C-alpha cells in the first residue's frame, strides 16, 4: 500500500507531472492534426464560396449594364412615371444583389476577394438610380401641375376677349408639349408680348387682371421645372454608364486576383500541413526521450533533497552534532546545496548572537524614534505611509488616525507644498532634491518641513517647531532695517537743520532792516513761520534717528504712569477708558521722563484711534528678566502682519484719511533704542494690538 509521505514527495510528484505533461502534449498534437485536416477541408469550401461570390458579382455587372443600356428607351418615354417605376425596380434589384454579396452565416471572405469595391460601385448605382427615380417623380408632379392648370383654363370663364383667350390658350398648349427649354423660352416671349399691353396701366376696354393670368403662369413654371428635371435624368443616365463600365472592370480584375490568391493559398496550406505533421512527430519522440531522462534524474535528485531536508530539520531543532548529508550525484545545484549546508551549520550560532543584538538595537531605535523632539515620517515610492512618530502628527495638526493617510493627503494642512512634487499610486512625483519650507499656522506657530527623496524612491518628511527661531530672525531683520532708516533720518535731519539755520540767520538780518511795507512784513512772517516749522520737523527727525539730546534720570515708571492718568484720560476721549496694571516694588529705571511720557501718550492716542466705537486701553508695567516692560493694549481693529512689520518706519501710517503723519511710533522707537531698550508690536486684524517697550533696569 502506498503511504501518504511518498505521495507528497518529489520522487512521486515530479515523475507524475512529467508523465502527465507528455500525455497532454500527445493529446494536443492529435488535436492539432485533426484541426489542420479540418482547416484543409474548410479552405476548399472557402474557395467554392469565393467563386460563387464572384459569379454573383458578375451577374450584378450584367444586370446593371442591361439597366444602363435601356436608359435611352426610358428617356424617350412619354411619361416620367415609367422612368420612376423602372428606376425603383432597379433599386430593388441592386439591394438584393448587395445582400447576396455579403458572407452568409458568419462566413469570412476569401483572401484577395475585394468585394468592398464592388459593393461600393453598387451603392453608387443605387444612389444614382434613387436620384433618377426622385427626379422622374418630381418631373411627373410638375407635368401634373401643368395639366391641372390647362384644365382650369379649359373649364373656367377666364378672359372675356374670346379671340385673345384663344391665342393665349394656343400658346400655353404648345408650351405644355414643348420638349426643350429653348422652345419654351420662345413661347414665353410670345406670351409676354401678348399680355404686357393689357396689364395695368391699359385702356379699360382691353385691360385684364393679373389674377386672370395666374393659370397661364403656372403652366410655364411647371413646364420649366419639368424640363429641368428631365435634363437631370439625362445626366444621371450618363453617370450610370460610367459606373457600369467601372463595375465590369472591377469584377473582371477581382475574379483573376481571387483565383490566383486561392490557388497560392491552397498550395501553401498543403505544404504547411505536411511540415506540421513531420514536426509534430519529431517533437513527440523528443518529448518521450526527455521524459525518460528527466524521471531518472529527478529520482536521484529527490533522494539528495530528502537527505538535505533531514539535516536542516535537525539544525532547526537545535541539535549540534548534525553531520553533512551524503550525495553521490554530479548535479551542480545539489553539490552547492551541500556546501551551503556546511556553511549554514557553522553560522547558526553567529546568526543567533546577531539576532539578539539586532533586536536590542531595534528596541533602542524605536524608543528614540518615538521620543524625538522633531517629527519624522517615512513613505514608500507610491506615497503610502511606512512609519511616523507622534511628534510629526502633532506638528501637522492631525490626530492619531493620520498614520494611515497617503503622503498627498497627509500634507494637506501645508498649502505651501505643490502636491505634484509628491508620489502617489500612479505618479512618482517630481521631487528630486531636498525641499524645505516654513508653514505659519493661524495660531502663530511656525513649522519647518523638509522633504527628501530616498535611493529607493521613498520620501522622508522631517518637521520641527521653529516658532521662536523664526520670531528672532524676523525681529533681527526688522531691527536691522529700522536702524538703517534711523541713520538715514539722522543724516537728513542734520542737513535740513543746517539749511534752516542759514534761512533763519538770513531772515534775522532782514528783520533788522527798516523800510519794509506791510506786504513785505507779512511775507517775512510767513518765512519765519515756515522756518520754525522746519526747525520743529528737524527736531522730530533727530528724535526718530535716536540723536536728539535726552536728559535721563532715575525714575520709578509706575509713579510716572499714575501721574499721567488725568492727561491720558483727556487725550483718549470719553468713549475710551484706561485700565492700569502696575506691579509693586518696581526697580528704578534710567530714562528721560519727558520723552517717556510723550511715547506713552502717542501709544494711547493710537489705541484710541483704533477703537472708534470706544473700548478699554490697558497699560501694564512689570519687572522682566532683563529689565522693565511697559505695554499698551487695545481691542481695536488691529493690523495686518505687513503693517506690523512697517509700523516703526517713519511716515508709515494706516490712517491717511484721518491725517496721520506716521511719525508717532517712529519717535517712540527712536526714544526706546536711544535709551538702550527695544520695542515690539503684536497685532492681528480684528484682535487688537499690543505694543511692548523694554527698558534696562
């Protein structure tokens, strides 16, 4: 009895498979031979079908020729009705012939059998014959219209003048029987010469109405259309002659081509069948020989494989005294397997140690990956997620379910990224080099995102929070720009001051002179007023440029702010109110008190202007890490980031309509910088504004 392990072994399955393949090959060869024999028979039947189709085409050609040869007789017929009837009969015959040209019951046309050209010519004959029938019917209709008009003339009372009516009747009778347009034109001219003198205006005794001539006009119109249709019929018959000759020539040419092609195909098919029979026989013998050799080789190889598998199982069970299996064959693969078995046995212990080390390293890497302060995410070449840590999910604003999102969906919160750069299922993406961007969220957080392509085509996404770094860079750039503006303002103020000094000096000399009239004195007063205004402007520019003379002293800022309360309340108006938040035990600060009070007044005026409907202005003063911080906060209309960036620049204002000069914040910034401190603005549209002044303690 055959055991189940033997039935599952290679020694049984491979020989069984080879025998089965041999049986299958022989079966396929027998089927092929049978099919080729059938193909030969079908080729013969196909030849008969093609010759039958050629006979049909020849019959079509003869019938069309008969039709065209009978066309002159049709043209000489007294009534177009016969032309129409005969033409319709020909159309029916052509339709029947076209159907007979088509293969029946799914038959395939023979090689070289170009029945398409014949069918095309038959379609042309059918179209032209149909047009001939339509023209004949139209001519018959016009002939009937002329006959109806003649009947109306014969039965109606018509024209009162009998003699005149008789002449007109003779003319239209001849016109209805005319067979050429030239003759009809001559009769038309006679008709016009008879009727023209009697139409309006004419003598009352010979006058006739145009309505009385309507039947005569219809006869001429109908006869004209009738002759035109007959001319079209003659042209159609001429075209049918040409198509008939083309059809006869196509039929004769096709007959020769098909006959020659069929003969060549039959000879080629017969030769091919003979060669196939020889090849199949030789292939069958080769398959049988190879099957015998393969079965013997497989049985020998299977014994070696069984020996190797036993040794591998012993190694897998942890046995250390496993000897290398024996194999007496010369097959290269089995010899190499034996060598590999020996090397594998020697490296089992080393692999075990390496596995322990790798598992420990993997645990360390996973722990580091999850606890990184920077976010990292890995995606495969199709944009599908491989792994990511919680930090990158938080930085991009997702929840834990985002781990399964593809790359293009995962970066949707970053509108700065062009999705065409990133890979998808059917798109490798355009990203080649490292791509770095900064994303600013509505909440103010700035995230730096880096995308890079891996050697295997995958994508590594790195993200980190650089809000503080970005703020410092922005502040440094703004300070550098403002310092440049301040230096330029200082230089301009000196030049303006020098010119104002020359003007005032010259003006003083002029004012000492006598003999000026009232008008000249008014001019001198205007010059003096403009010079004083220029001196004041130059002083403001010195303040902006942090170069005006200051007189600092040690003061306690809380006391100064409390002392300004009355003045500030008057300045901001009744709609706004002040709210002080001043810390206790503030240290002394070394600043110019007058310029400090002017700065706070300017900030409160700006806050009041930003709240036209009223609100609360909060003034805070507290100790900071490096000194003193004074802030003015409002709930007004706020400023855009662009306006915040330029707010400290001289002559920049958001209140052009209200007459703002744009010097208030610039003067504040110049005073703070000259005092060794710094200023910063935080604002959003509709969220209010906070201006912070920092002074060293």
